[in-house]
């Protein structure tokens, strides 16, 4: 997902990161000390004040913690753009932006009254770590049960359907927050028994107790947004192993009960803009790893020769981490398109990042993956595609490109000429949601994929033949299907973001933000539940009325009878799976949280990215997640643990 996926993707503070000071002008250094304003005016203003939908505005950046901005420039998504900047330069830019503060807010969507003492807490942040870890006094063995959620999609087919949630539809109306935990960033947790594992961008990988939030153990040098994969394995002395893709292009295996490292892979991709954002999936004796990049953002620099990265899927030996095969999604030879004025050159084809977790089909011996957009204007057939790879060899079984010439990099337009822009510029309609393999009536299977275009596709998993396609959302760079879909035995559930249409009077009726149910056999819409207008309080607005974004970009969670979905407005809702009627809703921004790791008055925020995990009668979800849109984000997020009556 291209630029969006900076996460955007995952990895790193897209928002703050986008501050991208690309160099320091003479004026900035004229007085000796770095001049943050001069750096911003010279190198950043064109994108951040120019209405670029992929870059946060100056007001947005002003809402972030200085430490977040510095971290993003140092080790986040915009690191390539900040090449040559000193630590003092980065700190100067962060100080300038945060001193100016948020200028936006106001209007639209309503404002929810916040209780006294709910401003953004002044929290000491050291090395990106927030609060104090409350260590567990006992560490009981991991005991699995039928209501576990041990990987991102619950099942290898990524349907996000928890068949044994440990609670009933009648219990849902009584869900309340039992405990909360602050962290910088935060992915979707995995749960086995009363153990919970979660990664985040602070560099700490946690194992928590599901009942209290106390810390069993923490690894202090692991930056990631991927969901831990928990599996029973003789590889680990405890009998339980977990596998994590780090942002810095390596995969690590740990004993899930002790946190002891078992192995770490070689660096899977040498390209300086590459990152790992999708959760790796276990397939028998191997681990399937998607590989993506932020070269779309690197291309904003005039000095950058764009583009050479190619997304790929790799297979590692589960016991050793050894690379078994690696398949690039674009296989056409690299060529020079043109020379750039002032030096450098434009190359291609490039792109087709694999942002999302793959789907494993052991019966057919296949791995299904979806790809991002193209970065250049050379035709190829790997971008915006749904592909099937042979599990043993990595060779293509089939691939289907659904959008041609979606050639996109960030910073293009009359005010941001980098010399790297493809012509014409594509709509940025790539894939960021894992595909779902679903069995329908009669035992037939269909492969389902949702795109940022707002289109959902049904394919024959044997051949890749298109069975149907349905336009659900209006689609845009921040529209359509963003981070995931869900399914039960009857319907496919499709959240739609369509964020860019919400606040423009000329387009507000065009967007289709909400949740939709589709018949997987023919793609027909069974029911639709447009996202309601609801009040919210974004802590970053510092008391000003918040413009509440009702976009629904997050992945859903499905249990028998209900679909759970979170919105950028911070509301978490449960929908009746037969009718789409909302049967429960909770505003995570209507209050603050005193977290178990010692943060008082921690605010909630929007849901943008990973969806809820439902296991053993509880629901776990991260509020305030910094995702692609950077709406309702707090820099520091809060992991919320819900239980019936908060018990």
C-alpha cells in the first residue's frame, strides 16, 4: 500500500516521519545552530503545506511529540529522506513543528465533552519506551484452549473468524475495559491461554498476562508492527515458539514463554528503503515472509534516483531461519527511463511491495499474496496484483493484475517536483489487506481480495480466473479497503475507509465509509451499514472541537453472530452479522485511562490498522494507532483489554 502503507506501514511513524527534512540549507546554518523553520520551509513545506494527501499537514505534525518526529527521521519511514541531517538538525525541525502546535481541529463531526484532567499526558519518554513495566509475580505455563487467537488472521486462510470466542452475542452489551497498557505504536496482539504477545515501535516486544496486563517478559531491541505468530514447537525449550518480522528486514524466533531468542534470519532485502510490514505466516516447516518498502517516500527527494525496489515473498526454514527461496513480484529487467536534471536517473520497473500477510493454502501447496502499486511508468504485470506461489519452490502458479499503470510515488505535483514522478500519476490503488480463502456452499472455494480502489474481487484459487468483482467503496489513496476484511461461514465483511471524501463539501456524499456484507459466491451486497456521524475527542486537538473522521480502515474481527469494527473516530462497534444493525458501541476517546504501566490520563484515539483480537472471553485492541491516515493518532497508543462487566 504503497505510500500509504508507509504505515505508513507499519513500521514507522509515518506521520511524524513525513517531516522529512531532506537537507539543510545555507540559511539554516547561517546562525550556527540549526534553524528548524528554515529547514522546514526549504525542504518540507511543498508537501506538507501543499495539500498532498500522503503527507500530514503542518498542523498534524505539530500535534506530535518531538521525540516521535526525531525517531521517525532517525529510524522510521523517512530515514532515507533525512540522510545527511545531524541529530541537532532533526531536533530543530521537531522543536519548530511542535512549538507551533496544532492549527487545525474545529468544525464538523461534533465534540464530546472530556472530563477534567484529560489533556495529553506529559509522559517521560526514553528511547521510545513509555511508563514502567509492571512485572508479573508468577509466570504460569502457556496452556492452549479452543478460544485462542494465535496469529493475525486466526486461521491460515486469514478470515479473522473466531469460532470459539469464549463469550456470546448476549455478553457483548456488557463489555467494559478491564485494563489498559500504554505503548508507542502497537500492532494486533496474539493470545494463547492467559498469555498475550504484542509488538510496537518503541523497540519492546511484550508478553503480557491477559487478566491483569502485567509483563511476563519484554525484548528491548525489536521494532515491529507485525502480529506475533504463536505455535507449539519443539524448536523452543518451553514447547512454544513465536516469530516476528522486524522493520529492519530480519525475522527473529523466540521461546514464547521465556523470551529467549532461538534464531534470527539474515537481512532479507538489501534495498535501503525496504521494510517488513506484513505478518509472516507459518506453512508447515517454513515461514512465509512478505517484503515491502518505503521507496515511494524516498522518491520525494530531488537527489534520489528512483526507483529500484521490487516487492517479494520469501520462505524461511522454520527451525533455523535459513532462506529457502525469495520471489520478486516484478521480474522484468531493470532499465534506465531517463536522466535527471542535475544528475541521477529514473529507472524501472519497480514497486509491487507486499504489505500484507500472505494466505497459506496447504491443500493446494500454494501461498497467496497481494501487491502494491508501481513506482515508475514502465509497464509490468506484478503491481496491484493477486498472485499464487508454489509453497515448495516459490515459483508463480498464477498472477492476476487487476489495475494497470497504477504508477505512483509521493510528493508529485506542481509544488513538489522531485524529477521522479511517473506520467501520468496513478491513483495509488494498491492492496494492503490480506487475501481470504473462503469455502462456500457445496464445498467450493473462492479467493477474496479487497483493494483501496473500493473494489472486492472473487477469484478461482486454482487458476486465478476472475469469478466476480464488486464496487463497494468510492476508493482513493486513503479509501476503499485498507487493512483487512473478515468472513464467517456465510458472508464476507468489508470495512470501507473513503477518508478523503468526508470533509470536502463537494465530495462528502460520494464516500461510502462503513461496513458491508457480501455474498462470497457472487459478490452481491447482502447488507450495508454506513458509518454513523458520532462525537469524538482527539487529544491532539488540545481542547478544540474535533473533526471526527468516520472512516473505517481497520481490519474487523468476526465471532458467531457479530462483526467488530473500529473507526478513525475512536468508536468500536459490534454489528449483527445477519442484518448489519449496530448492537454495541464504545467511544474510546470519551475518557482517559490510567494504565497498568503507570501512565495517568492516557487518551484513546482512532483505529487505523490492526483490528481486535477476541480470545477466551476477552477482546484486545489498540486505540490511537498511528496508521496511514494519521487521524486521531496520539504518538503513544493504548492497548485496551475488554471483558464482560470489566471482570
